[in-house]
């Protein structure tokens, strides 16, 4: 089985790392604007017939605080550099872009919730990841609180190679798979045998799952 980041993977050259970072930044930028677009048009990414479940409550307060502080910062800085247009205009543009970017980041969680429906589970992480887990590939879904500080997204656990979509270092659902599924993180692709994720409404999520898995 191919892993996302095998231990034997050769170190990439600086130019390759820079290119990977540039691609990641571009994907993040596109994701932010797509999230704004979906929110404005009220078009969340929820499959037909599926129930949506949010997962951003652990970070919501932090994001709102950063957005508010950044918005307050714009007129304050503008007042300070008001007499220097060559400084004022770029800083104003940068400030507006920063606030818009953080709003889009939060809307990425809102417009791309986890979903449970007739076809299976869709596990999301904002605009970064959308993983399809069809019911035929799912062995079981269980409550499983797991807290790990600075843990990698993919790690080997007793039940197999596991992808963890953490919120504030925490997950509360464990999906064990009948067969490996392919996941793509950035430029790399590999297979996982289990998925951990965080759901705000744990009981509602498990009830939705039980309608499809007795």
C-alpha cells in the first residue's frame, strides 16, 4: 500500500518544495473564493438526499476574533499612514484581502460540511479535502474521542493507516473501512484504512449513520 509520506521518500530539492508551497497557496486561494461564492449563492456542497453536519465549532470563536480584530486594524492603520498614499493604498488592499481571506476560510467549513446520505459518508476539511466513503467501503462507524497535540494527518494505528481530520487536535468519530480508500493531500496521494473526524452534532451524526448501517 502506498503511503502519503513514506519514511523512505527522498528529500525534495528547495525548488521542488517552493513549487509545492506555491501550488498549496494557489489551491487555498481558489478554495477561499469558491467558498465565498457558494455562501453568497446558498449552495453548500451537500449530496442530494444527504444530511449535513458541521465540524467547525472548536475553531469558530478563534476565527471570528481574528476576523473582527483584522477588520478593526484596517481603519486604524489607514489613519496612521493617511498622509502617505504610496504606503496607505497597498496596506489598505492587503488588509481588505486578509479579512476577506479569513472570512472565506471560515465559510469553507460552513459550505463544505460532513455529509451522511444514501451513497455514503463525505468527510470534509474546509476546501482542502473532500473524501468520499461509500457504504460498501465502510466496515463500522463508532464514537471515538481522540486528542493528540500536533499529530500528523496520517498515522499508523492498530486498525491500520488512519487519516485524522482534527479540529483543535481532536476527533470524536472513527470510521473503519472494509478496504483501503485513496486520499489526496496536496500533491501526494495514498491509501488509508480508517478515518477519524470531528463532528459538532455527534448524536445526530450517529443517528444518520444508523439509518444506513444497522
